[in-house]
C-alpha cells in the first residue's frame, strides 16, 4: 500500500497558521513525488505538525486508521525572515524530520526518505513537471501537452504545442492559482475538439474548463 499525501501544517489555533499554511503545500508535494512507490503498510496519509509553542498548540495525537502524525519543532520567527528558497529549505527539513520519525516508529525504510530529501535538493526545491503525455491532433499534424510550475506562492500551468516529431513550437501560460489550490493539477484532462481547438477540464472539485486554440491555421 502506498502513501498518497503528506501534509505539513501548523498546529491548530496557531497564530502563524494564516502566514504559514498557504505556503506549505509545494515542498511536501515535491517530497512525496519521489515516494510514490514507497511502502507504508496501512498508512495512506501523514500530517506533520510544526510549532514553536507546544503548550498552546491545542493539538494532541490521534489514532485514526490510515493516518499518522508527527510533531516537529519549528522556528517561525526565522522562517518569516527568509527568502523563498530558504523558506522551502526549512519546510523540507521539517518534513524529512517528521517522516523519519514515523518511519522509525513503524519500521519503514528510511533510505528512501533520504533519497527523496536529496532529490528535492538536487532540483533546487523546484517542482516543475509535465502532466501526462502530449496528445496528437485528429490530423496528426501537431500535439498538445501540459507543463506545470508549482511554487511556494503560485501554481502556473502552460500548454505546449509540438509538431508531429515532438519539437516544441510554442508554449503559453493559461492557468495561474494560489499554491494552496495546486492539488487540482493532478485532475486535469484534455481532448482535441477539432484540428485547432483543445478543451482542458479540471475534474477535482470545481470542474473548471478552458478552451484554447493553439494550432495556427493550416498547421
């Protein structure tokens, strides 16, 4: 059984929740992206709570099937003084500390966690990826694909037009949302309506739709 979500957040009623939690999604998603085949028997979701004042955290461990929690000390004063990259580095350290703590408790492999940690650093904590595979137009003259840049504050989605040989012709941003809304990207599907038009649909919650015309006439 695999892990499908890692959640990094402040403790309940934390005075830092409003400033931290909206920024806390991308690093945990990047870290998790290297653990999709990681075996976590009976556990699908992990929440890592952070705090600089556990006496006022209003957070107590829960015993819920399929869930595990970790509690990590965190210096919010330092965090809010940092630039974007250093903030993400602090988040990574907290995530890895929490994950290793749980892994040791549960008898899971910790080498895979170290690999995930190292992979995050090798990518400079940037979560950028292609979404699915490019799809050919009905006439097979071009293809359309999606590329995502998910950062600490925003998530951006670009469509990319390729020729039939796979060479990029054009790319254009057509979606921008707050980072905390980023989960929708795993639920975007698309199809060609004809040789010029493409329909993208988000099927997670709002079921938003975007219709674009990426192919120049006669391509």
